[in-house]
């Protein structure tokens, strides 16, 4: 499950936000009659087609796995957490339908009409993401239902969907999706620029991904900071694991890095009082430690949670720095920085944003352990009683490794073909159709 | 009452998956049986062009079915997922290979790669409906206990379950061939029309025979269900038979006289398959897992969840329905083509006649619809 989610989440991000970036390119192209931007939009939509298809597949895997791996969870809470999934289904439908129209409508639909068929994809991507996050945040802050004799007797869908944690998890994830997509696109073109392809095509491709992602980064840092403070209240044990708060006290130090083993933090930088300051804007703030619950109810591998949290925050500031650098250069000279270091930073921004997101996901999921539904159901009670879990898990991992490898190689194949200038995407909408004379029978 | 409504919704979604998604699986079956690279090129091309733009949207019905199932009947869902874990894993593997194979095949230009992806697409189109059929078989024969704790091999390998598995495969093939024959006729390709008509006839006969065999087998494996199928659900069983026979006869007549029933024949074929699904549902009502006390009303979801699901389904009908109509009408006009339709494909028949303004209005209308419906849903919640 974790593997599937970890893999699906990348595709989900691209599924949520890539359409918006493609639309941005198409908008630019149509508005300014910019052929380069239109070419980018067409090519990206082809990559989007592959990613959305793989995303649909992994999404199906997830819904099967809900039952195959977590029958206990579904049996007890299916009636509650199914509702946001149902709402997600509506948006999934719209996304799939309009993606088909958008992808295969390039040749037959006129400029703006085609653009408008893409808008529902972007909108339903956002609402779909919110619905899925509603489920995850509900698992962190369950509510909106009444239990009598161990049976759920009534459900308030509104409270389930907009549970307490949803308010910060939803914007955090949607912004993350946009950052991952934007920086990933930018990273691809920055790598091209580093290899000497400094033409307008590559610069524009970089900018169309980089600018929206960089603009959103400060907002993301703000939302993330709010979320962390909320978690200190809502899920103090998770927060304690994130920040190595062993005992409830005031004047709690902040650890930067470091590995917690047997009551000691090794190789970490200790900043006295900072954690209290961050939580309550005063070093006198009392922060709850993980000692409030017995050992069995604490998350395992706290060092992993803490390091993932630190990596996520660190990378966010790195990305912020890249954005500020570009903004500075633009303000001074009306152009992107020309230094090699900037493009290196741009090239790694895609990977960094993915790593940051995966780290965040580890923090929220591992940090909730041993609970699957916070304080209500443990993970072991939710899991299947069928044997062969290890076998099926290894099978899934192999399957995903293959799927991931093939996806990447197909995308690379696409990009190689584009670079060779093959003509299929040169079949401009409403332009004269060019036949691929050199292509053999497919 | 409301539980019955949600049961009907689940059955309706399953039906939609069967007639749309099933046909896509059937396309894979004919792809598998289309022969070598040269001989199979024309039918594969038609299958590809027909399925590519729509398979993903059709596939969402599966996800939607699962979501309704686990939300409305969580106890039954957990029991089925535990008991029939193995065939479900296999079907899932099929879904993955199929989707990925299909997605990648389009982009792979090397023949060997294309062949590998194509094979994975075609083969998994065969195994997925088969294993899904065996799961339905396990439920219908009462092999899923209410308190399932472990997977069972016996549950889904009974003769009835295996027959239903084969029935699913043949029904998918039948639907696909009927649709594809119609599609070929629409493109004016007589050769392919005959090709798929013959296959539709064959698959129709096989599916009919398998249905009868399943019915006969149910007589011993689940007498109660058999009695109901020949009792209160008999009208649907007869409807299914009439539709199947009607399609096969119409296809034969079409081949000899050249007269065609465009579109209508697709609807009759889909109606036949839908009648089978509903016949099963009506026969089983109100029991969810035969042989257990689990019924539609006591499968674990409170009243408010069921009410919310009814609202949700109304939203799906209002919001997704028109979108599907738009997709299928564009597809029907052949307005959705692969970006690279070169390499000897027939050139598009006519220039686009649809005024772009109409489409823009439709898209805008839907975007506005999203906003309105969201508000309506929030009202429905309170």
C-alpha cells in the first residue's frame, strides 16, 4: 500500500497540476500567437496522456488495495471514508472524459475551443485531490460520525469531508502538486539548457514550469508552517516525533538534522528554545512530548520522521531561494539568471520537489503510526488476515519498478523523438497536414 | 428502501462498466486473435482508434463501482475482498498490464516494443474479465462467508464460477465485435464490417451457450438463485435471450441483404448484457451475499451514508452524464484522433462541421455546472 501510494502520489501530482501547466502554455501560445508555446503545449499534452493513463491504472490499484490489504479498515469505516472517495469519483470521471477530448482534440478543435476543453481537467484535478486528501486528513482527525455498540449509526458527510485536518492538509497537498509539476517540467528544460540547448524553446519551457511553481513556494512554506503548528495541537505525538520532543516542557530546543537513538541525538544541531518559539511565538511555550503516551502508542523510527521533516523543510527553502534568485535577476535585468549555478539549481528543482513531497508523505503517514485511523483503529487491526502479504507486497514492488521504468523510458523516447524533429506533432491544428514520409509502418 | 435504491445504483454502475468497459476488454480479445503483424493490422487499427479516446473514461466506472460497494456495503465488501483475494489480485494485475500496455503501445514506435506492449494489452484483456467473472461466480454461488477471515480457492473455482468467468470473456468479445462492426460500417469499410460481424455472431452464440450452461449449473450449485431466475427474474432472462438472438439474426440478415441497423444494434446488444446483470440482481434481491444473512440493509452503512450516496449518484448523472454524451458524440464524429494518425491510416473523412462556439459553450456550461452542482451538493448534505 505504502509503495503504491508513494508511486501513485507522484503521478497524482502530475495528474492534478500538469494540465494547468499545459493550459498555461496553450494560453500563452494563443494569446501571444506564440508558436513555440503552442508546440510545448502539444508536446506536453502527449506526455500528459501517458502519465494520466498510468495514473488511472495506479489509482485503480489503490482502490482494489483498500479492500485487498485493508479489509479491517473498510469493514469498520468504509461507510465513512467512502464518501469523499465517491466525490473524488465524480471528478475522476470528468478528468478522464475531458482529458480524452483535450488530448485527441488537438487537430479538430479550434484554438480557444480546445483550450476550454482543458479547463475542466484542471478544475476537477484540484477538487479530486481535495477529496482524496479529505480521506487522508480524516484518518488523521477522524470525526463526523456516531458510533453505538461498535457500529457506525450515522454519518455527517460535511464534517467528514471538511474535517479539522483537511483545512491545512488540502492546500498543502494541492500546492505541493503544483510545485512538483512545475519544478519537474522546469527541471527537464534546465537540464537541456545545461547541455547547451539554450534556445527560446528550452527557456520558455523552463519558465512556464518554473514561474508558477516558484510563485507558489512561499505560500506553501506559509501553509506548511501553519500545518506544523496545528499538528502540535491536533497530533502532539506526531509533532513530538517530527521535532524530537521527548518530554513535555517549555523552552524546547529545535534539532536540525541528527539521528535519535536510545535517548540521544547524534550529529544534530541543537538550537535552544527555538521549537517552543516556532510553536507558540515564545520560548516559554509548553510543547507536548511523546512521553504523554506509552511506548506502544508512539510512532516507530522517529529518526526517519524527523529527518524527513527536516529534508522537506530544507528543500522548500532551497526552492524558495531558486525562485528569489530568478525574481532578482528578472527585476534587475529583465531576464533569467545566466549563471551555470542557477541552471543546476533549476535542473535539480524537479527532483527536490518530488523528494520533499515524498518526505512530507512519510512524516504524515509514519508519524500517525501505530494508528491507521488516529486513536480509533490500529494499522494491524485494519490489515488483511490473509497470508502472503509479503509475497503480494514484493509483487507490487516489482510491478511498480517495471511500470516506473517503462514510464520514464517512454517519456525519454518521446523527448528523443521530439528532438529529432519528427513530424507527428507538427500536424498543426488547422495547418496543412504533413505526412511522415520517413516513418515506416507503425 | 433507501438501501434498495443504493443497491440499484450499484447495479446500474456495474451495468455501465459491463457495457462500456466490457467492450474495451473485448477489443483486447479481438486484438489478441487478430493474427500476425500484417494480417491483423487493419482490425487492430480500428480497435485502437475506437478504444483509445474512451477507455480511460469507461475504466473509471470500475473505480466508481468499488467505491459505492465499500461505502454502502462495507461488511460485504470486506468479506468479498478477503475471500476472493487471489482472483482479485490477478484481475488487478490484468488491469495494470492492460492499461500500461495500451498507453505505452501508442508511443512505442519500434515494432518489437509495440508487439510486447500490444501482447500485454491483449492478454490481460482476456484474464481480467475472466477473474472478475469468477469473483461474481463466487458471490452468486454463496461461497463468500459473512465473516471471512482468509482467502479461499474453492470459492471461485467451482464449475459455476469458472463458467461465469468464461461467460464474461465471451460477453466482452460479443459487445466489442458488435460495436466494432458498427464502427467499421460507419467508416464505410466493408471488409472490416464483415470481419467483425462474423466475430460478433460467433461470440454471441458462445455467450448464449455459456449463459444457458451457467443457468443449468446454478440449478445444482445455488437452487434458490435458479428458482428466482426462472421465477421473478424470468422476464429479464427472456429479454436477455431475445436481445442476443435478435442481434445475431440482425447481423446475419445484414450480411446477406446488406441492410444495417446502425446504432440500434449496439443498443440492443448492450441491453441484452444489461438484462443479464439485472436478472442476477433481481433474482438475488435483497440478499447481498447468498447463503449468509447479509442483505442490502444490514451490510454496515448507516442511513445517512446511503442517502449521501443517492445524492452523489444524482450528481454523477447530472454532471458526468452530459460529459459522457459530449465525449461519445465527438468520438462518433471521429473528431478525436490520435495526434499521429499517419502511416497509412485513412485520411479523416470530412472537415469538421461542428461550430467551435457550440463546443466552447458546452465546455463552459460544464464548468459552470461544476460550481452549481457543488453548491447543490452542499445543500444536499445539510
